[in-house]
């Protein structure tokens, strides 16, 4: 696992702590790590660090998938860790329960807004394009190829746009409008 942690720390900063898998979690639930001092100033980052051990399959091809999930955002006043530790834990448990991998362009509806009183109500599975291309995946000591999936918070109208028009059209809009995807209070895009 040293290769994975080194891979994550090279962009997200030092692994400052991790939460154990909660009691009663489904088999295959993942540990979540919290990273500080990464390549982007003033960004909190969390990532799963053990999800790659869970057997997941692509819902489109049936091929095995090894994933780790990433969540990043500007720090929230009064919230040392932000919403991502709990959100990543919830998504990882959902994946472990279904055995289905989350793929680029998938939308994951949240059971409640990402932040209290907020309007980000879904997550979009993306390649972590805010980092260098080499961060998209890593090959572990065992030879296992692991993909890093960035879970980008979305407003409801943005999630609906992805569902209706597909991820290529949505990513084209992201490129055109260039919203701050680290801003957990950002306005919704014009779609």
C-alpha cells in the first residue's frame, strides 16, 4: 500500500489521519484518509485508501475495477475536515454493497445536500483533471491497476443535464464555463 499512499501524497499532501471503517459497515467498505499541504493551496482533500481491495465490476463491461475515491474542496469555516470523509465513506459503502464500480460520467445522488443548507445534491464521477495526468491511476506493488475517481459535487440541474445530455456534453460545459469545482458554495452553472 506504500505505492498508493505515496501516489496520493505526491498531489494531496501528507496523510494527516484516517478514519477506521465504521462498526457495522458492509464488507469491503473503505478507510478514508485526510491529506494536508497538497499542490493546491487552501484545498482540503480526502481519499479512500483501501477501496481498491473491494471487488467491483464495470456495469457496462463486467470487467473488474479497482478504484479509490477522491473529494476536494475549499475549507469550510468551523468544519476542520469538511463533508468529504463521511461522503466518501457513504459512497464506498454503496459501491461495496452493490459490487458496481462508479465510472466516468456517472452521477451519484446524495441522500441530503453536501453541506447544511447547500444545494449541491449529487456527485459526478470524473478523472481528477485538476491534477497531472499521471495521477489518474497507479499500479500497486501487487500489480493491481487502481483508478482515482474524483467525485465532483453537482447542483440538481447539473446532475439532470448529465443524465439528459451525457458526460461529454457536460464536460464540454465545464470547459466553457470553468466553475471553481473546489467551491462547495459555488453557484450552479448556466445550462
